C-alpha cells in the first residue's frame, strides 16, 4: 500500500489532508508531536509517527526507526510550522531550520520520497502591485515583508537549491474553513455585533477553502509533478467587506456596527498587543506581522498554472465556503 506522511497533522490544514489521504486509500501516517492534540485525528486507520522537529537528532532517530520497520514514505506533505510566535526568531527556527533539518535527514537516510510537498504561503511575495492591482505571478520577485513570509521563503529557496529534490510548493492565499482559529475571531466579533476593518484604500482579497487546497495537493500527486510551485485560491477576487457580509448573512443578519480604522491606529494596537504577548509569554493573533498582512492591499494571484497543469477546479466560492464553515462552528458550539 502507498505510504504517505503528513506532518503538522494535528493542525487545521493538516487534519484535512489526513482525511483526504485516508479517503483515497493511502496508508496514512500522521506526523505529530507527543504533546499534539489528536482531536481531529480519531479515525482508527490513522498511523501515528511522533516526530520532534526541535532537533535534527530527534528527526533522524524517528525516521531511522520508521525505515527499519516500514521502509520509506512514497509521499510526504510537510505542513508542520507556525503562523504566529512570541519572538520573531522562532519563525526562522521552526519554519525554516526545522524544515531544512527534516529534508537533510531524509537525504542522509536515503528516504527521499517521490514527492515532497511543502505548504508555503502567498506572503513570500510581500506587498506587490499595490498601485495596479494585477495578479501576482510566479515569475515575480519574492520580497516578503513579514517574519513569517521570510521564514517560508528561506525554506522554498533551500528546496530549490537541492539538486533533483522532488519538491512541490503550494502558496495558498488566506485559507479558511472549519477548525480554523483566526478567521473564527471575525465570526465571533460579528456575532458580537462588531465588524472591524482597516485602511481606506481599495483592498483586493483572495481566499481558498481548506478542502480546495487539499484538492490541489492531491492533484499534484496524481499528476506526478515535481520541482514546481503553485498559487492556490478560489479564482475570485473579493472586496474587504465580502467575507464579513457573508458571515453576517449566515449568522441570520444580526445588527452589526462596521468600524473602519485608520492604519496607524491598527499599527499602534498591534505593537501594544505584541509587547504584552511577550511579557505574558503567549502568542497574540494581533502583532506587527499581522498588521503588515492586514495593511497589504493586493492579494490577487495567478492560479492559471494550477488550473492548466493540475486540472484544479475550485469547488468552493466564498459564499459556499462561509456557509459550510459557519454551520460547522454552530454544530460544534464554537458560536
């Protein structure tokens, strides 16, 4: 049976990848830390591989033990990483260095899979075409302006410089859906009758429902592509109010106060939140990185290579995705 490893399997995106791998008949291994929640990994068909990415020695030990008993993985989807940290240096440590150590360990142990799929981000390009609002293309220069984006770019560049390494990189735009925590805060806020947005200049936003991202990943496996990178969105462009208006509708159209804040106010709030999170040793959803992301005005990206090369057809436009996500949050008593 074809073996597939999904790292970061306990996370939002990773748990959906695990479900799809099982549905397609793969012998599925969920790569998790010993302390990871397995709330969304309850299927008895799941095999668990505990990997501590914090040290290369731990990675080598876990992979060596697996190889001794099971051989190598046919496919690896590397979804492990962090999107917010207390200290910005952690982004490089977790998203870049741990990825590097993982890839190096696979090479040294002669466990390189047929495809190594890396989940990156559109943020590796940073703010671009803020005046013309044209879609970001894969040929554009990558100039991230966030610590998160930089850490992902360094991982991409490391994969690219490895001769013959069979990488496939996905750069999704904003990923939303059931189990996701950050967009859920917007849902919670609107349920509390407040919608907060920032900046007065036009903002073009793109989204991808988590199941469509997963679809693209498995299409890449089916097509046997390698040494390629793809943007993933639902193919549409939305205004800054589109998401909140759809949420409001799915919540039964409650009375909502729409507050539009100047960017400098958000910057001050973000810096204060980041300072306080450092004092309390807790991550904060609002920070200087998040400020730069919310400030960015153009999130369009060219998915035509994803469509043409992989046969990717998004199944979830924003209205359908929001409807399904809000329904899940209600069913699970999150709201």
